C-alpha cells in the first residue's frame, strides 16, 4: 500500500521534503521587522531587570550627631544611605563641629541629651532618636558604640530609623544588619585569639569595653574612681595603680580620650600604650580590629614607639 499522495512519485517527494506555503508581501515585511525588533526588546528587558535598582534614585541623606554613630550608621546604610556627621574628632580625640544639617534634613541622634548637646531640637518630625528615653547622652566613659554587648541592639535601632526614611530598601538594610552582627562576632573572636589572658591595666576612657571582650585578665578601675581621676582628684591612687602595673609587668592602656593629666602620669612608663581615635570615614570594623592588633603588637614588643601607638 502506497502512502504517497496521488500523482506524486518517490523522487518528487525526496526533492521537496518541506511543504511550501505562500506568504503575502505584507507578511514578509512584518517578519523582517520582527527579526530585529525582538532582540532589542529582549535586551531592554534584561538591562532594566539588572540595572533598574541601581539607577532608581540617589542615596538617602541622613545627618548624625556623633562620629561613633556615623561609623555604625554608615555600615548599616551601605550604598543606599549617605551619612553626614555634625561632629568629627581632631587629632587629640576632641569633638569639633564640622557641619550643619539643612533645615529640612533628616537627623539621627542617640538620645534627647545627645540631640540637645548638638543643638538639635524637634522640628517637623525630622529628628529621629535611637533611644527616646534620656540616657544622659554620649559621655566619655565606656562608650556604648564600643561595647559588643550593646552594639547589636544599636545596629537594630539604626536599621529601624533608616528604614523609616527609606522603607523601599528595608530588605537591603536587614542584610547589612546581619553582616554587621557577623563581622562583630568574628572580630571579637579574632581578638580573643590574639589577646587571650593578656594582663592589662585599663586607663582608657572609651575603648575599655571593646578590649575587655577579648581578654580575660583586664584590670578596670571602677567608673567612679576613673571619674575622680578625670577631675584631678585622688591622684595618689592612680600613682599606686601605675606602680603596681609596672611591677607586675602589665600593659597600661590609654586612649585618645583619656584626660591629658592622667596620660602625663603614664607616658613615662615603658609599658604604656595610647590607642588613637579613628581617622575620617574609616571602616568601623577595620578600626576595631586595629585596636586588638595594636595591643597585641605592644605586648609582643614592649616599649615600641616609646609606649605610644599612632596611625
């Protein structure tokens, strides 16, 4: 039984295996247009899918009251938030006003006292506070931004406030907060491996909690005792503490915010280390790691750089 159509031979079928159809001139013209139009449409779809987020808008501008707040907020905000600090440190660690926010600018302060000390008042709902309850501002002793126990909560509050201004990128800020917590844990872990049971006398004013997180043998005078030394009182007790530290071979730790009259009593010691303030716009965790590294290097090479450390 033949399966060929009537009137067709095997040879004719082999020569013409494709069935040909007639196409009007208008249809042929449309097909030619589709051949170059569809690739362009596809390219545009791919371009906007991958680059639409990057070109959507400029970073949100947020002004902050303190350099420590600026360093942490800059990490959480990442590429979508531009952080401007009202204050900055000079070489001695003292705060200097370096900028004034615009009238309609968004401002983030630590608490009501911090806002007041920076000359910021409530206006048009543009002032945001990490803590609405008054915590006394950011004093010079035991800075909360250098305490690993409080930093995760500070990071979360920064996330919440930045997201109020820029809710579209909430998921991005969440990822930045997760990275913030991971970097914090890993940096402290490295510090513990470096410092271990290193014995230190802590005469620092702001970085003490950060160093304490990495060593199990930090001698920290009570806060009230430090305050009295900062006011120039009970200095004989300070001299006794310094003498005991030198006798035991402890490293005496100061920082850029330790009062000058306290530093002067320690500076002559060969086992003194003065930790510097961060440089402008320095990465937060790089600075924290450098603090551990400076202490470690000083313990390995006592008296290096005449008992001081500088960047």
